[in-house]
């Protein structure tokens, strides 16, 4: 099976997003890039993740042509492939219907940076891309343009998409955005407006994360 280990990792991330309550059934989608071959592993369309095996994950090229797989790739494929074509540093894309982030997507308000986790993983408020119909090239272009050089963007009336150098980073950005949205929502439901992180501190935290955050052996 082509890209066996990457297909496994894509399925594991999809299952994680279901167990974390960030997508439901066959909702949301995940992809990752194999830098050596330039091919992607991407979740299939309309298949429930909990019933899937790694070979249900589809292998495509950066233009969406199926290279190996039993199923059609996710209908939201255009907003995955566009990142691999246009941003060389992107190695993984995660799209979810994370509930608290989705609240900000429907009230058309960026998710503010209120917790350190968000400063580390995403480094900037998460903007809202204007509504476009799911699965279209138009949505893919709007999402890419609204995200700019950042790691996350909200899709108007729809959900959240994050990118990263690998699946771990892309998924951490999803969690950080959702946590920031949740904490903001809860603070406001207490009648308080959360305090924003200082932007200089955000920039330094983000640099620390990029330079030093990786598994390291304990010093003996
Ligand atoms: Zn969606």
C-alpha cells in the first residue's frame, strides 16, 4: 500500500478530531503531504472515520488526481490541495467543525488571542474568511488568501481550517483555536471581556515554540 504510514497517521488524526468532539460522523477532513513523492494522503468523502481502515484514506497528487484509493477524496479537497501548491512549508491540513470556533465563524468575529497555548501554536488572531459554498475552488482561494501567512482561519458559516509543518502541528493549532474560542465564550457568558495577550509577548512565545517545541530526551 502506497504511503501506508502517512495514511495511518491521517486516519489517527481524523479519529482524534471525532473523539475530541471537533467533528461528527464523516464531517471534517484531514490531509498530509509526503515530501519525498509530493503526494498527499487525504480522508475520503462521506465515510465515517470510526468505520475506516488506513487503506480507505486516498492518495492524490497536489492537483487532486487520485493515485491510489478505493474512494473519492473528500469534497473539500480543493481547500487542502491549494495549500500544498501555494505554501511550501505546509505539510498537513486539518478542517473541523469545532463548535466554539464555529460560533465565531457565524458571528463573523476573529478568535482573539487570550491564552498562551494560542500564542504558541497560532501566533495571531484567527480571521474569518467570507462565506463561500463548501467544496468549491472559490472557497479554497478565499481561505488561502484570508489565512495569508498564518496557521488558521475560520470559514464563514462553516468551521475552522488549520495548517502546519506536520499533522501534530496542524492539529495543535486546531485545539489552540478551539480553546481560545471556548475560553472567550465562557468569559463573556460571565459578563466579562477577556484580556488580550500583549502582542510582543505573543511574538516571543511563537518564536520559542517554533525554535524549541519538540520531543527532547530528559538530561540524565
Ligand atoms: Zn466542513
